[in-house]
C-alpha cells in the first residue's frame, strides 16, 4: 500500500477570524508556526519521501518548514491549490451564512456544483486535483510514502478523491477543522491508477 500523509497547514489569521481563504495566500500566524514545529516532530517517524504543495501560503510555508526539518524534498504542484472561492474569499463564514443563507445551506448539503462568483465548483477543482494526483503518483511504488500539504476545503477534496468517495463530502464552510495536524490515507497502486 502507498501511504499519503495529508498535512493540514498551521493556523492563519483567516482561521482565527473564520474567513474563507480559498486560494488567497495568507501566511501562518505565530500559533501556526508553532503547530508546524510540533508537527515536524510527529512526522519524523513517518519519513515521507517527498512533500507536495501548491506555492501558496500557508501550504507552501508549511511544506518548506517541514521539508527543512525532515530533510525531505518539497515539490510545487500548482494543481493542488485550494478551491477558488472567488468573491467569497476574505468573507467571514458567519457573514455569508447571514446574508446568503440559501448559498450557505447548499454549500453544506450539496456542495459539488456550488460556484462562487468568479470562483470554481468543487467538480472543477476535483478534475484539477485528480489530474495532479495521476501525474505525481506515476512515480510511486508500493510501500511509498508521500506527503501532501493542503488547506480546507481542498484537503477534504483530496481526501474524498483518494478514498474513492468513501467519506463525507468536503465541507466548504468548516475552515478550522484541524490546523497543524495530519492524517494517513492508504491506497493501492491499482486504486491510484483508477482515479
């Protein structure tokens, strides 16, 4: 089995303020940097052979810090960037809930075709993520361990794809799910080839 270490970058000011980050670059705050320092110690036993990340904050900052601490190469993969939430980016989730309750409800119950103005749907993002995973996984053999750094809801989308839909839909509004943590996803080479 191939092991994917799905890493959630540390906390940002947007997380504290419950703002929709989407694919905006927002640097780690002090708490986020501390979370990643602790995470580096936890990941030493996993020893990923490579860390993939989009070149956007906080993902890239997290990947670079972990790469240095673990002496692991970091590879930029633009197609793994977070879901483009268009004009909702920077908005507080509660503000969206208050002023656009129908949109908020749709994002909770059936998020796949919801599109922010000037943004992308989860379906669009899924195609991009699947394409990236197919490309990078060609280099992986059985017993390979790779890490991917991804912010929510992009991390939820990657989880959904790697588990072949055998988990809950990505949650567009749960943005403080698990900063500075990781989860392990095991997948066979055969299942990866079916993405």
